[in-house]
DNA sequence: ACTTTGTTCTATGAAAACTAGAACAAGGCT
DNA sequence: AGCCTTGTTCTAGTTTTCATAGAACAAAGT
């Protein structure tokens, strides 16, 4: 899987990494059961510090997306389906963008089309 | 308009303020032409520093949502409709949430329902 | 005139992010 | 058994961001 870190982004490196791993799973580039590189190997590959990768892995584990097996590795493991906590998390995360879309005059259909275009970008390349 | 700042949030205060002002416009609580409080008055009201409010105002101006008139005030002024820059901004902002939704098994319809619930929350209280 | 406006400047404290190096115990492999 | 790799934990340092504070300015509003 291809990861691209932008050091000058206003988004923290470990967050960039977390997001891109999630997007990689959404696209199907990585599947449940697959292993992520070791924190050291990944860090060397990306040109960042080991602890930065480690922080990202723990963020993914907290979200219930990977399982970290001490002395072994990190395996993609999606925890049980979507519950209220996930719903709330996603809602709060999308709120600012949706509000901004409305402010700029986008209709609900416009917004849904925008969302669909993002969904399609992920789903088109599955399998 | 009611603004609620959470000092212990992991979201910066000026970002919280920016988002809530945008949401206030989306809900119709504030309308184009309305003035925002002066940076000093708003800061005193919220219990934060003047510069923090100022930073939020400039973020809103950069987004094209308000017009800051030096020595006068900040007026809600939505710049011309949605262009490619806005589209890209919104897409990038929603990407992480949509990817996470897909990862957890949500269908496109599920995601659209979630989006609709957020849109409705804003639009229900217009006028 | 007087107040209020946004702006600009310097300064400081606190927290977050990132890097660095070292050490540890345990799993995997030969 | 021996060796390498694993994630983990610890201390340490730097840089950046965020938020605060105070002062001063020129100009708009009253």
C-alpha cells in the first residue's frame, strides 16, 4: 500500500498515517487479517520516528480497527459492527463540513452527490 | 446565538468558535448581513482571549464566510457560490469519516442516512 | 472629543508533536 | 539454544502550536 506523508501539512503525521491506513482498508488495498509493517520498519520506510508510527497504531486500536499483539505485530481486525459510539463519532466529524456546505448554498442533493463521489472513489477499486 | 466553548476539548478554541459560527449560519440563527460581536466583546463574553477570537474571524474570512471591515466590524458575507476549491476542501474534510464508515461495514445508503440526519438537524430550524 | 474598532507588536506559559536513544521481555525463526 | 525482531516503556530534547497578556496605533462611529 502506498502511504504519502506531508511533513508540512497542518495535520499531524500520526493522524495522516492513521487516516491513510483507514482509507487503504476502505479501498480494499488492505484486508482484515493482513499485517501492518512493524513500527520500526514502517517508520524507516516513511522517514519518520518509530514512536510516531506507534502512536498511529494505538489510535487505530482505540478505534477498533486493528489488534496489536505484543511481541508479534499489528493485524487488521475490525471490531463488531457500528454502534452508537461510532455513529456519534462520525456525525461530529462530518458536522463542520456539512454546515459549511449548507452555508455556501449547497442543497441536500448536492451534498449527497459529493458524499457519493467520495464513497465511489473508495468502492470502485475493490477486489 | 449560543456559543459553547469546551476548554478541555482536543479541538482548538478558535476552531470550535469557527465551527459553531458556521453552524449558526447553517441553522439560520445568523444571516448574511448580520454583524458578529467585536473581538473584544466576544472574547469577554466567552471568557477567552481577544486574539483567539481574532484568529477565528480571520479563519472565517479566509473561507469566504465573513467580511472584516477594519475599524468597523465583522459582517456575515458569503462569497460567491461553490467552486472547485470549496469542493476539494469539503471532500478532503469528509474523507476520513467516510472511509471509517466503510471500514465498519456501513453501506452507501447508511452513510447517506447519516448525512441526511445531520443536514436535517441544521435545516429543521430555519425561519 | 471620546469610545470602539481591528491591527500589530512583543512576550510568556503550557501543551502537543516529533525526534532520539536506550533498555526490556517475549515471540518467531533457524 | 541462539539470534533477531517484536511492541513496550523510559528519559530527554527540540520545535511548533495554542492561548494568554499587555501595549500601542490609526481610523471609524457616536
